[in-house]
C-alpha cells in the first residue's frame, strides 16, 4: 500500500456501490408491544413477532406479513445505482432513468424464520373492525441460493 497524492488519486477509478454482509434477527423472543393481540412468544394465546402491512390499491384491503420472527444471515448483498436506458424490449429507452440495483447474495441462511401471509381488513389489529384471514404459514430453516439482481424502479418526481 502506498499513499496517493491528489493528482494520482484523480486518475483512479473504481466501482460505486455497497457490499453488505450480516445477521439480522427479528423478534426472536417476541415484540415489545403487549396488548390483546401482541405479546410474548411464550404466551400461546397471543401473537408474537413483527407485522408488515401493505395495500395494493387505495381503498382496497390489506395484505400482511404477520408474526415475523427468526434470524437470517447473508454475505455479498450489493446495492448500487444503475442507469436503465436500453433493453427490456425497448421499455428501458422510454424509462431512461436510474434504478436501485440490489445484487442478491449467493446464499442466505435461515435460522428458525417464521411468518404468516394474511389478508386483513385494517393495517393494525388494534384498528376498529379488524378481521384477518391467515392464508399461509411459513417456517424456514437452512440455506437458500439467491442469484441475480433485483431492480427497484422509482416512481413520482423527487
């Protein structure tokens, strides 16, 4: 390794982006919210874990990932900005903007990951008129291979 002065540094080019590795734990023991719906994972009469609610259209119902908990580890997730101005059967030329490119890591290791996919009448279980229908319960343990890139297209005007 050698120190570079400003002139030498100006001639150096590299790749932009972020390379991430890590372990993420989500509510392994239950969330901090204690009410009639949420509680400790040891209390079988309560729901435990995080909740993510999303609406597909204004005025429509809610899809939720509920009781999210567990741990996953990954190495080699990358984030960078990429210009899309060609390809996509000509659609890229029309788009002609930057997108966020998420480079998927080769292996993601799941350790006791659980969640439920459900339909809900409201975003929060504490909202009036709350009703929820669980569609599928998922439990994951082990390694999953992820390959390729995920492109996130911005909408609206910044």
